[in-house]
């Protein structure tokens, strides 16, 4: 089995997370995929950042120009795909404001991905089931990875997989167990685990047969796996 080495918010151990620099380093470190987080401004621009507000102001109440003044290092999704869509696939996690949902974010994300011609290699995820249901309704061929919250059992996960026609589930290290990995594989889905940087944890997951690991240091994971990396990284 070939383990998928997924750069969590880019190579975020070596550069500020969710920035062009972190994404470039993920490529240099030979990550297989980049995970990043998406929010929506008041004027409908999909932006790459983790938190739903900037300095206490909700992103969905700010137009893009104001957001960019506050966070010039946080790019729009279009700019990210302009720069990196060709060399590496993305896992796009669709986020949400502190209350409710972003109106139209699913369509906006899909529009950007389609314009860049990378729909078939993009993996979409979210913790919110309705977000992924809307995404599935808008695009029957979308590749979906269901993010699983800690309180859910395998039966709940099975329901989500069936409803979404998900190809993967993304689970926290604390949720993951060898028997659960086996049960999920029996459903025909891949198991990706977040966010794992310690080798002792990574090695245990590999022994359990997980399909991918989200890590802040993809170069270090490649070194531990005996894969080539274009950059020298820590292996501690």
C-alpha cells in the first residue's frame, strides 16, 4: 500500500499555515496532497484561512479587499489554484462561520475548481454534513472525504459514507483504532488520519493500514518512509 502524505495547511511546520509559502514548501518536500481551509467573504470570494474571523470580525461580514488588507498573506482560492493546481492535488476543507453556514460557498468552490480543470483530482471535505450534501447535489462526480467528529461511532460514519457516496473518511488520531480502520475499510472507503507528526504515532497508523496521514511536516514523514525529499527536514 502506498501511504498518502498529506501536507496539513501546507508544510506548516516550516512556514505560516495556509500560505503560498507553505504550499510551495509542501511541493518541495514531495507531499502527495495539500490540505487547506476555505471561508467566504461578503462579496463571494473564497479565501484560504483557518479561522472564521479576523481580529474578532467575521469573514462573511467583510468584503475581500478588507479581508486582504487585514491578512495579505491569506490568498484567495483562485490564486492558490493558479499557482499550484497543476503540480499537486488539494484537499479543500469547506469551513463555516461561528453560527450557521456560508450561503453559496459550495457553488463558489466548485466553480473555481472547474475553471482550473482539477475537479477529478480535488478532494472535498467538511465537518458539516449539510455542506457536503449540497456539494454532492451540485456535482455528482465530486470526490468527498467525510470529516468525522470525535463523538461519532462507526455506525454514524457508515451513514455519512452512504449518504455522501464518500470515497474516504478523515478521522482524528484520538478516534482512530485498529478495529475501526478495519471496519471502515470493509465499507470500501479509505482512512486518512489527522494531524499526526510524531513518528511513533505515524508508525502505529501505518501498521494498522491507514491510507493517508495529515502532517505538518511532510518532508519528515517522507524521510521516515524512505522516500526522497527535495528539502532537508527534521526527523525528530
